[in-house]
């Protein structure tokens, strides 16, 4: 006899569902007196073997050498800078793990409420320097690696940026994780472990953006802990059969199953032992290699399931211009939310409370619409697997989730075709239809007979094919909804979610203005300014880093000439650092005596990099028309661009091509080289931003009014003493309110005028030549081939015809604002005063403040300190 496989059971759900999972998160058993029992072996032997933090130089060097010898299997004569970085990183990680273990045990013992931050992006940046600064061990490790014959700066440069994000959405999430740990809040992040990031940006000889894989994991990642024993099965496709017992339950079977395997990244807090966690999921096949197909000679089929599963977490934001790309994106979103909710549910069950108390112990923040599938997934878990009645399950769901909206652009509001959802996630489509019916019935009761309102508020857009409106699903499935700047939150309530405000009332909707962590975006990226602030204010650095309002003390030194000289010297040193970086990495020479004008953002029409480069061309043409004597009176300016365009975004990629070719022409013109230079820095990253931001004199945040939700790069530049040139949009408004209108440079039309102007463009168009002759000349010069072959007509036509983002309306005002910047910059004393005042008034924009807003006003969680 032998054991026999029941082939009919393959792919069917076994109830009750059980997971094989790690023992982490469980507490020691207790004896009859309530004391914790030692689990196994001799307690003294165990405790003698438990290590403490390495904080002294001698113990640090011993730890690093140990990792060289054992973890890397190298000898002292074989180690190079990269090997030394790996060993130092593993040594620092040891300290993080000790604190991480204590933190998780503390959270389990207190059994309090936790919050979970679901974000498809976490743009973390390099980890070593950040960890050392938060641990307070930068000086000791610097001295230790020096004793071992290495330089800390050389080691820091070896680390690759983690390929886990792209833009402001991911950087905001990273700042919030840092602040949660620093504020001692029990918060975990959940994301995906992308094998190749978004892409590595390359620039072709003719200026085009090219995309290559970003193999950031090729040399392993010392900052992650593989949790091979933490895995969950995630199902796609198959069929869902409703049960006819009145419970609303269904059984979802068949289809494809993949495994979600956890990788943990410790997130250290500043000046605290609290170390939170970022859990990333990697997709793996449940049954990988098909040996039968391989033996039959069908080698492609043998690895088909492995490749299909691995593709889910291969790349961030796969191009969705194809059917395969759309399906892959939806797979990513469900895979991530399903694994995260299974993990959260498992952790909740460990504390032994009834399922009805789930919202009393769990809050889940949806960072934009990407994790919205968590709403029907939690309904599925509660109804189908926990046997919770539908209405009770919906009450739990709507008390658990919180939704942050990041856009008011209609085209950016995520929707998914109903046929795709039915094909990939049949059970979830059933649940969404049920949610929609019950919701619309409640809307009809409040607004009887208003069929247009029902159509507007339906979760299902009646297009061909039908689409699921994910922002609406996130809205009705959440307890509260927030925007990320005061203007943005107001626009959310008065435009895209206006009907929902009228239905629910305004109390469901709020605002949490974005914030940034000063640990990375001042102390780490601008150590010279950090030292100057610390010595000037005469307070511990750890104090003002966790209470940024302390910077207001700098206002007392605005009239201090010596302090202003020190401030200017720091800025000059940062400009020279950027120039050195560009010379070493790109072979470009940069005039450090010129004004540094910076715009670094992902490429998008609403962010208006196009307006910036058109302004550069206008300046170039004006300079060419001057005499040499007149040019000597002009303020020299270096204009820096950096940012990636989505692979399928043709107009954005054409903008990059124009920028690169304008730079080629301008920088090679001997008449202009002392007055104007233009640079496009490829493959923008957090690390590159850390060099660019401290060097800026002026930064540009010039989105069409009403289109930028908040922005966070504006906050980073201002915190580092760079002045702001921008439109009255997003967080620019609140920055101006804090620093004072005399310290910013505003231009352009205001939000209330935007829709009327667009209406005029469509129904009463005025030629560019009449509206702005200066802009017309710039466009004509581009069309004439001044900057290479005339491939730019599709880009120029977006301005000449329709001009949705109001380039023609704002161009003359923008040029005048640039003139005002030149004039102000020439008064060096007053400019430095403006710079100091700007930094001093940035306290409101700390992510520590923002995360406390979420903790107190939304999640209802409390700080809990690890001793």
C-alpha cells in the first residue's frame, strides 16, 4: 500500500483555513503565579549568550570583523569598499534586530491597538547612514571603520537605493514609517519587494529616455530579513459559487495559486529603542518546476508557473498600455492586499479577542487607491472564512479602513474594467456588486428619485466596458477620508467626492497636510547646516530633530552678520559638493558661483517641466540678443532637472528629450556659457535628491493651480534654505503662510479661474501669438529645429491646441517671476535672510506632526515606549 493523492481536491479551499506561520509575535507561557516561564533549556546559559547593542568602538570593530570573517567568508587582505560596506551594514543590522525584537515583544505584551500603512511604494533611500544617525552611533562607527582602514563616506557610497518606489507617494510613506518609529507609535508598513524596481533611466545620444531593469537586489540586501516561514497562499481566477443559505457566503475555488513570502525591513526610530517594521511580499509559485513537462521536452511549460508567479513582484508599475500589463497591475494590487490582510488577521487572532473587536485593535491606512482591494478582501475574509454576517462584516470594514486621496485629476482616479475583475477576482467582483447595490439603496432613500446622483455615485461606471471606480470604493469602505494639503482637501470635498460629502456629511472628510522627516532631509543630507543649527540654538540635535518648531529660534539670528556668513558658507559648500558629484559621475563642469535653480519631480504634464524648459529657452534667446556687455549684468544661472517619465507616457518622455537637447545647445554656446547652463541628471533617486536639495538657491514647484495635491519636495527644499518659486497650489500655499509671502515667489492663475480658462480654450480659442508673443517665439524656434530635428510637434501641439495645463495663460507671469528671482538674488544679504527665515518656519511640515495627526484623529493609537 501507499498514500494516494486525491486529485479532485487540488485547488479547493480547505475549511477551516490554516496557515503555516512563524512563532514571532507570540508571548512566553506563564506559570500559575503569572510569571513567564523560560521556554527551553537552561535560562542562565541562554541569557549569557544573548548579546546587547554594540555601542563602543571596540565592540563595533569586533562585530564588523566578525561579519567579514563569517557572513562574507573573507580575509582582511581580500576586503574592498563594497565588502566593508556589507560587513558594516550587517553589524548595524544586528543592533536594529535587537531593538526590533524588543519592540515586537513589547507590542505583543501590551496588546494595544496597531496601525498598518498600506502603500504600493516605499521610496526608502539608502539605509546605512539613516540607521546610524537614528541609533546615535554615526561617530562610533565612523571611528571604527577608520581603524579598520576604511572611510565611512566611501562605504556609504557603496549602497544602492532600494528599488521600492518612484515619486512623492513612496517618499511620503517612507517618511511616515520613520516618524512612526521616532514617535514610538505601533505602526507597520506593508508593500511589495520589487525585484527590478521601477526602472533604471538611461539617456540615448539623441536625448530619449531609455528604460533598463534596476537590479538593486543583485548583490543581496543586508537590510532585509527573509521570513521564509511567513507565507500565505493567494488565489487568482477560478470561480466563485454563492451558498444558498442566506449568509451571503461563497466558496472561491480553482484558478492559480501563488505564495506570498515575507521579507522584513527594520525601521529604527530616532533617539529611541522603538524599531518598527516594513513587511514586503515576494511572489513565488506554489508549485514551481513542472518536472513532467521538462521530462517531456516542453521546457517553456516546465517553468511557466514559476515565471507567471515571479512576474507579479518583478517591476513597480508595469506598463498598463497592454492587456497583459493591466492584468499584472491588478494582480500586484490584490496579491499585496490579500497577503497583508491575512497577516494582519493572523496577528489579531493571536491576542484571542472576538472578531467583532477587530477595529478596536486594527486600523489600516490606504495610501491612495492602490490598496483599495483590501476593502472587498476583508469582506471576503469576514463573510466567507469567519462566518460573520454581511451587515456586521461591513460595520467592521468601515471602522477599520482610512483612505488618503492624493489627486483631484479625473484621469488619475484609478478604475478597473469589470470583465478583467470578473476574470481575475470573481469573488471580489461579486462582493463589489453587493456593496454597490446596498450603498445605492441607501443613497436613494436619502435622495429619492435622483437617478443622476445614483449614476454619479455608483461604484460601477456605466461605460463600455463597465469600470469599477476604486476611489469611490475606498471612500465608502473607510471610516474617514483625507486630502494631503488644505487646498487639496477642499477640492476633494467640492469636486471629485462632492456627492459623497453631501451623503455622509463633512465630518467623514478631513485634511492631513503632508510632512517630511528632518532626520533624512536635513540632518543626513545637509550635515553642515545641521551642525550650524545645533551650535547656534545651543540645544541637543535630537531635540530639534523631533520638534522642528525649535527652528524658529533661528529668527533671532537673522540680523547677525557672522551667522549669515556661516549660513552662506554652508550653502556654498553644498553647491560645490553637487558640482563635484556631477564632475565625477557625469563628467560635467558646473559653475558654483551661479544661482542653482532646481526642479526634480517625476515627469508629468501637470507638474509643468515643459513650462520650465520653455522659460529656459526664452532666457537663452534673450541672452543671444544681448551685447557681451549686457550679458555681464545678467545673474548667472544653472538650471537642474531630474525625474523619470512612465515608460508609456509619450509626452513626458518627449519633454525629457527636449530638455536634454536644449542643454546640449545652450551649454555648447560660447556666448552663453558664463550666463546659463542646463543639466538633466539621469536616474533620479533619493540619494541624488540628497545632493541636489541642499545645493539649491531656488526650486520650482509650478504645477497648474488645483492639480498638485500637496508636494513634499517643496518642503525639503525650503527646510534646507532654498527659496520657493511656484504657483498658488498644493502645500505651496501653506508654506507661504508659514514663511511669509515676501519669502516666496508666486505667479500664475488661481484655482477658481482654471476651469473657465479651459472652457475658453475649447470654445473661444485665441492664438498663442496674441496671448503671449514671447511664448509663440519660443515654440516657433523649437519647431524650426534649433534644438535638433523637429520631433517635438506632438508636445508643442498640446500647448497650441487645447493647452489643458495653461502654459499659454501662465507663461508671461512665469517669466516675470523669474525676473523677480534674479533681482532678489542680486541682493545677497536680503536673500540669505530670506533663506534663514524659510528654514526657521518649516516646523509645521515635519512628518512627526503629520503622523501624530493620523494617530490621534484617525487611527486612535497611542505611543508606547520600549525601555
